[in-house]
C-alpha cells in the first residue's frame, strides 16, 4: 500500500492575494466579543483571515479594506497600528 503525500492546507493572503501554505501565514481573528487581533497559534476562536507576515501585505489589505470586508465591521486605526507593531516585532 502506497502512502499518499499529506495534503498541505492552503490559504489566501488578504493583502497580496497569493495562495500559500497555512503555516506560512499569520491569522487575524475577530472573536464574538472583543477586538481584532493577530493569532500566532492559529487556534483562537472566532472569524479568521490570513496575512503574509510582512508589513506590505497588511498595508495592502488596509488600503483595499479587505479585512473590514472579511469581518463585516469597521476596524479602528489603533488596531491596525497594533498589528503593524506586532508584525515588525516578528521580523
């Protein structure tokens, strides 16, 4: 019996629109109650969207309001600033 290669889950970056393996992307989560935040574990409860771990993808998503469309709500500037700081800390 031949083992099938394990299927790698792909997700689309909301910034650049590229399909990439889920583990290479950062998840942005909107829990039922509370603010939108970066989920480094990828397991937090709530609605999720994915971004490449680079500042340019976050800026593209912000400019086109893709995260606001994904979560169906207005995202304040403070939350974007917090996400930018978190992404620059990781690099």
